[in-house]
């Protein structure tokens, strides 16, 4: 349990240390800052739902307008931006239902991978009793290693601006076709 907690704290520290994508001129040059921006959007959504932001100062549903992004860790940038269609939402829900537990690796590799960011609209419930997870997920990042050294895994951001790192048993073939990836 302490390994998972340490990993989440280390990963969150890494993500929040990244520069914001909004400070760059284009999404193409955003780098891994898009993960950081998702944390900020999750906090904004949480504040809006709790009445901490006055009506009219933020969009009614900030997740609905967000797009799916494909990030290449070798190129260190977003390489593709796609509309967040019902097909992406269906695939995200399927992968979320296949969560098998928390990542047990102390440092799961983020290098030489493709990362797909899928904003969930609306946020989806994740319940995994064995891992002690009972929360609403706002953003999903599917980490797909380019080589077959490790199965894909996910970074999940909750509505409460928490980060979870989880394994899943679902297949990513449909997701690759939606992107499209080889």
C-alpha cells in the first residue's frame, strides 16, 4: 500500500512541476503539460460543482468541450488532437470497467510510450473494493508502451483532483483504431 501511495505522490509532483500547456503558443508544443492542465480542470470542475465559482465565470460543463489528445513521449509533444466522440467515451468506459487494481511498480515507465488523454463527459464512477477505490473519474490517460515490455496502464484524475495509477485487463485494439495507431 505504501508503494502505491509513494508512486502517486511522486507522479503528482512530477505532473504539477510541468509547464502549463496554456502558456505555449500551440497544443503541438505543449509537451507533457497537458497532464498538468487536466489536474487544473479537475479542480475547476470540483469548485464549480461545489458552488465555489460563481455562475457565469466558467463554462457549465468544462469537460464537454475538451478534446482527446495523443502524446508521444519520444517527441515530447501532443501529436494528434481529436474530437471527444461517443466512441471514445464508450471505449473509456469499457477500459474503466476493466480496472484490475493499482499499479504495483515503484516507477512505471513513462518513456518510449504513447499516452492518450480522454476527458470523461460526464465523469464516471470507479469502484474497485480490493484496491480501496470508490471515486468519480474526470480524466483518463492510457499509457501504451511502444515496445511490448509492459502492458498498458492508466493514470486517472478524479473529480477531487486526486491521481490514481491503475492496471487494467481490457484490450486497447479499439482505442488504437480510433486514434488510429498501428
